[in-house]
């Protein structure tokens, strides 16, 4: 399906921009996009999939304690894993969109970095504490000696994730682990860079197809500010492509105290 959409052989991508056929009562846009983009990544050899995650971790500028070695890594991707709940009110377990486990051997013994990922597509969080519930459940299952945990939120509207963290920053209670909030535009920008890096690599071919798919459903690429960060960590990280005119009217002229 990715190739059909990329080559304009199918109008299926319209369902991810709000289009509905008469017989469709509901479209699981978020789940379908998760499968199309990252389910396909799981089909690549480990060294290719790992290269993508290492590039993303580098882009996010994760803390030193969450860094992985650059070789000898294995990748395991689980879509919609069911995690036991930890709530006192009797709610059922939680189901993040994806868990990625990067594992390797070290002299201290087996090591792993688990990426807990929640995607949102044209939809809000499922309750004010969805991310906190995911984090608590994942901590119980994975966080421990030799294991590290990183929480990622990817969406078009980031306000809900920022508000959730501001209400209850459970991530700050676990030093070295964190929540990173990033837009789909960051993902597409990174995919475009990978696609241009070495066209013969399987990962580059995958990135090229997925990058164009995201473009077909309205996700743009960055070409402006070098980075936008908040005090809790990086949110966006893009390269300055030279399209921004620093003398334009959108910038304040501090020497004259007025716009030119």
C-alpha cells in the first residue's frame, strides 16, 4: 500500500486527511499509520532498523545515560503491546502504540533501551493521564538493572502532551529517563535526510517511501529554525536550510527598535 500511495496508484491516503466513504463509520487512522510507517520498519534487518533509532536518538539529544553503542545492537518492535495497569481505580491495562527494544551485550551483562512510543493522528490523548499511565506500567515491566526507558510522544498537536507533563511530571522522578515530545514534521525531516544519505541501503529505500507517504497526508518538512527546545528537553531539532531571511519583517530589528 505504501508504494501504491507513493506512486499515486491509490487514493487511500485521503482517509488520513479526513475523507470518508459513505459506508465507513470509523477509520482507525492512527493505528493504520503506525502500521504503515513503523510496522514496515520491523521487516528490515536489525542493523538497518537500529540505524534509524540511533539517528532519532541523536536527533533528540538524549542524555548520556540513555545512549547505546553504535554496533552490536538487536531491534525488536512490538505494536500495541498490552501492559498491566497500575491504577487504584480498577481501570484495565494500557496499550501504547509501540515498544521498541534495542538490546546489546556488555561486560556488565545484557543491556537494553526500551522506547515507549505513543502516536497521535488528528486526535487528542485518551484522558488527561494516558501518558502517565503508560509510563508507570512500562516502569514496572522494564525499568531495572541493565534496562533503560525512554518515552516518546509523536503528534500533530503537541499541546495535550505538554499540558499532561505540566500537570504531573512523573518522568522527572526517574533521573536519566524522560519524555520527549516531537511533531510528525521532525520524523519526516529525519526520514528525508536518511533517504538522501545512501540510496542503496535498505533503510534509505524504506525512508524514501515513508517520507513521501507522510508528505501525501500533509506532513511538511522543516527548513527553518535550527532547534526549538523547552526547559524539559528537545522538542524539535532541524537543520537551518538557508530559507529564512533574518532581515525579513518577521524578525525584530534590535538595533533600530523596529521592524525594517
